[in-house]
C-alpha cells in the first residue's frame, strides 16, 4: 500500500476483554513505532521495533501490553484485560531507516474505547 | 526528562491572518518535527529540521538550537488550515519522538 494502515480504526471493548491492534507499515520500512495518544494530549511512545527485534519497550505502561513484529513487517499491539484508562488512540508509525533521523510516516490510528 | 512545551494551546484566527505557533524543549536534540493532525487522528509530517529555516508553500518553520526553540508560521491562513499542530523532537540518540501536547488551530472564514 501507499501508506501505513491500521486496523481496526475503532474498537469498543468491555473492561477485562483482550484486544489486538494491527499495523501494516510501508513496505520495506525497517523501523516501526507504537504511540498512545490520550484525548487532548500529544502521542506518547510505547515501543519500537527494528525489523523483527523489539529494541525498546520502555513506554509500555504495564505488563498487560504486549507487542510483536514476528516477520519484520506487520506488527500487533495486544492489550490484555483492558481497563478504562487504556482508552486512547493508538498510533503506529514507520521509517525507512534504522536511525531516528528519518521522517516518520503515521497510520490513521485505532481509537480504543473501554467501557 | 525531555519536556516539549507548545504555545498557545488553542488559537482562533480570521482567514488571511499570519499565525505563529511556538515550541520549546529542554534537552539537546538531533531533529525537530512539525506535524499536522486532522480530526479522525491522521498525522502528517510537515517539516523535519535540525537548524535554520524551511519553507513549504504558506508554511515556514524555524529553529534556534541555542535557545531550544522552534516556531511554525502560517501565512495567509485559510479555514482548511484548521487542525492540531504538534511539535515533536528527537532527543540525542533516541529513535522515538517526544511530542508536545499540540496547538488546536481554528481559522474562521
């Protein structure tokens, strides 16, 4: 595809449910980032992959959050036992290079609402 | 910890006005991004800069590394410029961006 895609675009979950959010980066992009954006705030870093390796997961807020990118392309962010405070827009971004100086291309985000 | 502060938080302008949005940060950076976010969440990169000034159409971005400050200017603003503008920095050797909280711009016809 031409850009970064994410699915689903909207997800409503009952508290306690598990959810899985998918990101398809631009083909050939080495780096992939997940960010969490609360309402009215800027995005905050969750985790970073270089190819299939998760090099930084320091932003994941709890052990209920898990991310993977097994073949170095598509990535999945999984949230177990969702809580209301998990409600946010989850953004995925990819860059061509491995360094941080490349332009980041963002997906449209997945808006998660936990009831 | 790197802090990124934007001002103003909200800005309403009349069509045609010159607009300035400011961004200050607290640590040394390797690059600064200006991003535009429309309702629905999609984020578009406007500029990435590490020094000086860049111009694209009616948009101008400047950065002063010594003062740890950047500005985004919009000349001859138009209602279609209405969006959230976000400043984000790449601190030192970090790979991930640190974002400001955004400036909500509304341009009235």
